[in-house]
């Protein structure tokens, strides 16, 4: 039931480390799917055996009592799951993994979008703070210039002009 692929296919010299990693990951997922399918088959077989035991106990009790009971006889399915069932289990596992991967991707995209918005807000805030500093510096410079001009107009020359 479990298939094993030799390691030489993974560690081929013409594959990059990333390709080897992805290949190993795919093989691990395939092994996991095989394992889950085997567990499902084992559960079905155990369920079959339980139903078969219940059927045999029912027949034994019915023969012992010598009369027919009104209880229905449980039906007994095939002992092993069909290929279609295993295929459906594999498909279900693949679909669940795909949905999980899509959900993780969507979550990462939402996080990236939130980080970009936060960064944009920080940049905007820094620009506004810089603009406020420039405006404040311009006002201070204008006030100093006005004060300097006023002090020059009010001040009399220290040495009177000789050319009057």
C-alpha cells in the first residue's frame, strides 16, 4: 500500500536545492495521503468486521430462539474499499490541502496589505511632521527677519553722517 521512491531521484545532480526540497515535500505529501487512505481502509474493514459479527450474533440468537425476530439483518458491504473510494479520499485530501494553502495565501496577502497600509501611514505622518517643521522654521525665520529689520530702522547710527 505504501510506495517508496528511492532517494537517488531526489538527490539528482541536475536538480537545484529548491527542486529537491519540493520533490521531497511532494513525496512526503503522497506518503501522507497513502497513510490516510490506508487508515480509512482499515477503519472500513473494522466497521465491516463489526457489522459481520453483529450479523452472525443475530443469526446465532435467531437460531437459538427458533423464531424470526422483527429486527432487520444488517447488510454487509464488500470487505475492502473500492478504488473509487480511495480515489475520492485522495481527492478530498488534495482539495483540503488546496483550500488550506489558499487560506494561508489569502492571510499572507491580507497581512502584506495591512503592512503596506501601515508603512504608507507612517510615511505620510513623517512627511506631515517634516512639513510642519519647515513651516515652523519659515515662520521663525520671517519673525527674525522682521525683528532684524525693525531693529535696523529704529537704531540710529553710532557715527553721524558727515555729509549732511
